[in-house]
C-alpha cells in the first residue's frame, strides 16, 4: 500500500466506524440528528473509499479483484453504497445503519489483515468477465446484507410489539418486510448475473463454464435458497418472522460460502 | 407427461456430476436431481397460466393472499356505471376486460407486464441451463496439447482429441511471455507499477495458425482470451515445462502424449505412466549441475545459462510394487530419449516454457444452448422482478332501490405496501367517478 492509499484506508475505516457508532447512538437516544451525522460520516467514508480504490487501481493497472483485500474492500464499498441509496428513499431505515456500517468496517479490516499489498493480476484473471463477475457478486452481497439488516430489525421489533422506543424509531413491520423482499429480489438478479458472468470467465480461462467446484456449487445453493425465499413470498404468501429468519440464514450461508469455503485449499480460480 | 419430463431431466442432471466430486458427490446428485423438480413444475404452471389467457378472480388472489379491498354504493344506472368504469380503468392506464357472473357485472383491469411470461422465461432458462450442463458432460471433448514453436499438429493425431468431430492442423508460429516493465511507463502510476512488478509474468501469448476445412486462419491467444475455429475453442491451458512423448504401439499409428513437469525447489520433476502400458512408468528429474549457480530464487533454471543434468528412471510394476529397471544420468538434455519395450516404442522429448505453448482444446456443443438459457433466465428475472404487475377487480352489484354496490379489489405481484397508496388513490377516484354528483354510502374498509 502506498502512503496515500494507507491514509485513505484509515479515513474510510474511521468514518465507517464512527458512522456505526453514530447510528447506534441515534438508535439508543432516539436522536434524528445522530442518524443524519451517521449518514454524512458514511458518505465521507464512501468518498474516501472510492478515492482509495481508484488510486490503487491506477497503480496496479487493473480493477479491484486481484486479492482478498481488494475483494473485501469492494464488498464494503458496495454495501455502504446500497445502504445510502436505500436510506435516501426510506429514511426510516437509517436505524439499520449501525449494522450495515459495522459490516462494512469489518470487511475492510478483514481485508487489511489478510494482505493489503498490491499484487499483479494473474494472467488467467485478465478478462473483462472476471471483473463483471466480481462486481455483481458484491453488489448482490450488498443487497442481501442490507436486506438481512432490515429483517433483523423486523425480528427485533416483532419480538417487542409494545415497546414504545421500537414503535417510534423503527419502520412498520410491513415496510420492513416489503423492503427485505425488494432488496432480496434485486440481490437475486445480481446473483444470477454473477453466476452467469463467472461461467463466461471460466469458459475463457479454463474451457469449461461449470465444473462443480465447491464455491460454484455453494454459490448455486445460496442462489436457490434465495429462490426458495422468493417463491415462499410470492407464491405461498409467506410473511413475517419466518421469512425474516430465512433471509438472515441465507446471508449466513453466503458469508460461510465466501469467507469460509473460499479459504479452503484447492479452490481453483476462486479465493 | 410432466413425470416423464421430470425423469428425463433428473437423469440428465445426474450426468452433470458424473465423474466429479469425490465423497460429497451423492449430495450433489440429489441436489441436481431435486433442482429439476421445481423447474419443471414452474415451467408447466407458468405456461398454463400464459396459455389460459385473460385474468380471473383466482389470479387476483394468487398474486397476493390478502388483496386490498374497498366497498361503497353508487347511485348511477348500471349501464352508465359500466361506461364510467371502463373509462376510469383506461384513464388510469389499466387494460379493462369485462365479465358477468350471475347478477354481478365484473371488470378486471391489469397494468404492467404479465407475470407468467417472466416466470416462464425464468424457469425455462434455468431448465435449459441444466440440460446444457448435462449435454456438455456427455458430449464435451477436451484435451491439452503442448505445441513447440514452429511445429504443427493434426488434432486427431493427439491422444484424447481423436474424438473431436472436427479435424484441423494447428501450429504455433511464435510464442512469448510478456513481463511487467517491458512497456515504457505512460504515467507516474505505471512507473511505480513497473518498479513493483518488474520482471513478473504479465501474460502468456501465442500466435497460432490453423488449417482446416474452414480455410486457413490465425490469431493470438492469451491466458484469458481463447480462439474459436470450426466450433473448437483453443485456449491457453498450461504454462511451464512439459514432456512430450510419441508412443508407437504395435498395429496402431504413432500418437502424441504429454506429461507435466513440476518445479520442486530448483529441480524439475516429471512422471509418465502410459495408460496402454500400465506396468510401465517413467520419471525425469532435470536438476541443476552442482558446478553451476542454478536455481537462484527457486525459479525455473534458464537452460541457456545453467548447466543441467537429466536423470531419467524407468520403472516396471512387479509383484505389487514399482521396481527400478534402469536409471541414467546425462549431462545435457538430449534431443530425444527412445525407449523400447518389446514391440512398444516410446520417444521422449522435453520442451520448456520458452519453446512450447500448452494449448487447451475444447469442443463443447452445449455452449449455444447454455447461452440461450442464460439469456432467457436474465430476461425472465428482469420481467419478474423489475416490472410490476397490478390487477384490479371492480364488481357492480345491483341493489334494491336502484343503487349499485361497488366492490373494488386490487392486488399486485410485489409487496402490498408498494401498491397500497396507489390503490387508495384509485379507490377514492373511482368513488368520485361513480358518485353521480356526490359520494353516497362512503368507502368502507379501504
């Protein structure tokens, strides 16, 4: 990492951390002002994050995606970006900001601890499809993570229906439910694009568009879990706590898929 | 019919995982087989809904379990109210359709895309992808050949590629490795990049010439950009040193085969055990000569600068174990090592990274089907997820005293909160339109 990138990294991490604290403070003290500060801090963090990754890309000569640090950093960036978009449309969802900012900060820190040094892109990764694959994978993750945060709020609020604090600060259960669904449906489409673009890349790099390696298979499994979620929601009309729970479980499977399976040896082109 | 399709797809799905996976394979077999079931049901139900056409109360309920409901009275005559309802639906962008059930006059209005079309495309696309995967595992022909620069190979001469339905000659005119730092830095960033990555491999490239029925063709292939000729994809499949062996079996034409050579420390190791001669095996060790400074940094020894010795060993399988038959050590890599074993003749040649391109040859007839399936899947997803489909039902029931009872219901294929505000506005406007000069009765239970 260059000095400039390191400074931008710490600005980003501090801003996300402070945003998480600010959102949490707003949640506990019922302060709309603290929420607004949280949004500003997350936006400042996002700007520094974009600057840092742009600087790194210019230096390395390729888009982010060559190593774990870049992947995690991209994931954090898109998660905050999706959250800021969603809260602009539904300001009541700012209460989920503490969870989202915390996830983003955690991703960033995890990447930094793995190895933040710039490395050249391996020859077989020099494909446009690879970057499309990476971009959509983390865009899907960002949608799923924000959706799971809304589902977490749903579970919390529905567990304490008479709690005045939750009544006044957290959006209605119907809104949380609908928002979770909406974000999952976006994530589902991005997830499909990730799988398809990954197949294109695999075909150009290894001559086979699907080889049933563990990451590929589990990526399909998680996509199917979200497919089940959508079917239950749209076809069978399931709503409420069980759907919120399923949404959170699906996110856990995604996390285990990428951050668990990806670190096992023998993953081919996958991390 | 559905069961037959299910069985067919399930069997095909099982073939997808054929030969892959190890201890967890049964799980993937079950998973793939199960995947086919909802897909077939999904395609079938979506097709039924699409073919049935029109809309009905059943669809209204199936869109959402709890449709929004409003109810009020209108003083208008039935015929006037019918005209007003049609006008109202059209003005609000809903496509009206008319129906009568007993004493009740019903109007349906739909807005947005038909859900079944999106669902049909989505499930059909996924089913096609599954079929493409099965077809691929059955029909795909794949192999790696190592072509030394300046040499030409006929694909059918190469072991494993004789099953290719196309035949053409492939030759490598030139191959080169691109390293970081070779190009002049165009910017401050590029200069710094060169300083960091200088000397590291950037890409492997080969200028390939192809001669076949489709006429001569040539192109540059890289590690991530293959070339396609007569439906056969030629990509970079391996880099580094390889062993080439020409095997002559009695009564059969000579064929080429390849074996990998790996770097361990500063020495190179290769192993070859021909399938047709299972009792024979060969190993090769290319080690730096002790007198030379070879293997600096553990990298590939440069043959032009480093003295090397080749130690090659022949094994035979006897009484449950491999026994060394012969071991030789030669000071330089010979142009060719011949080995005769009864009527069999094997001729070994070594090639290194600077003189050979490891080309991966793939013929996969399922690719167009997979592409089509992927396109359908994405189109279906876009239609299903990003286009709202809204449906309203207006029932006009003649009541005693010349009034009309108006039942207004609405639903959509997305979460109700997204439709709620629009529905309430519609209900309010419909009530005004059918009030005949002023509201009467009032809305109940919107």
